[in-house]
C-alpha cells in the first residue's frame, strides 16, 4: 500500500523494562512501515535505556513529570502528520496502523481514529464490561461517564492535538478522559470495529491502581467543558447530570474520610451549577 503518510509513534514509559520490548516489537511487526518511534522515558530507574539502545528510535530521558508531559513532549518532537500513542505495557496487532491509514484514506475529514481492543488482566483475556463498548461518530455523550477511547488504540492528526493543547499536565490521572472530551465536544471520531491491540492490566503501577477517587479529576474536566464549549441542550443536560452525580458521590466520600481540600473544590463546583 502507498506509504507517503508518516506516523509518529509515541511511547511514554516509566520503569517498564519488563514490557517495553514487547511494545516496540509490536510496532516493528506492523504491515505499515512509514513510521518513527519516539520513546519518552519519564524518569525510569531500571535498565530501560540499555534494553532499547539497539533499536532505531528516538529516546529522551526526562525527570519524572508524568505521562501527560511525556506524551506532549513526544508530540513536539514528532515529524509525522499523524500521532499514534502506545503505552509501554500494551501491544499492537500487526495490521493496526495499516487499518487506520486505509480508514483515513476513505474518510479524510476524520481527525481521530481508534479501534477495538483485547483486554488482558493478570495474563488472562477478559471481556470488557458493556459500558466500555466503543464506537464512532459523535462520541461526546459516551465519553462523559468514562473514558471510551484508549490511548493505545488512537491515531490522530498532530495539528489537532496541538490545537487542543495536548494532555493536561496538572492532572496526575484521567488526562485521556479530559482530552477526549475536548476533542469529542468539537469533532466526530472514526472507529474501526476490529480487535487491533492487546491492552494489558492488573499491574500495580497503573494509574487506576495508584489513585483513588479518580472522579475528582473527571469533575475538573467536566467543569472545564461547561465553561469553554458551546453544547447542544441534550449534551449540556447530560453533562450536568453526570457532573452532579459525580460531585455528590465525591462529597459524601470526602466528608466521611475528612478530605477537606478536595471537598472544598468539589463543593464550589457543585454550588456553581446546582445551588
């Protein structure tokens, strides 16, 4: 197939020497070959650098500043017009990039294309809950309750990523949820209904394991959307319903556990929209 289009593959990593080779090899096995690989090492203390030194890729080591900073830095370095993210514990199947390029050829107005994924937890394949069902077109409402686009499944235009400001570096988690809401509040999404990546989970260093009450960061994102986007009546009403529920659950938990700092922030947001 024609390969005049170039894709920049960005891998953020932190102490993932046990899985990063699998991720890199899955890129090298792609049927689409016009790509560059950019590894942003977010302060690893293991032997990641030595392990990947023989591969033809760009490697940058930074102090530990979080996955958002790492991904954003990778995009700044990227030479391709398309950006594809791959978490260092995930793995692409061989036709992933080819399928996405073919899709973009058929639908050149689509700026973000994602795929379905296989979930593997503690080495065992599991079926994702129905609420995580992925789709294309207008995906704003499906992304309000949870993150319905996986970073490792996505490919998007570099220009639009930069236009939207990239991932928020002030969010220690849910940065992908925040970005997809910013995107889907403006644009439709392309979806390839094929299982084209292996998404691994269950390990202790995942952000979903490290952070409790992650809805706090989702509340911040929802509030930003209300303040910065013009939404249809249906979308705004749906967002407000989701925001109210998340605020009420968080406030109840914060009062119980005496987390007064976050309680004040959530109460302020709740009072702004619902009192």
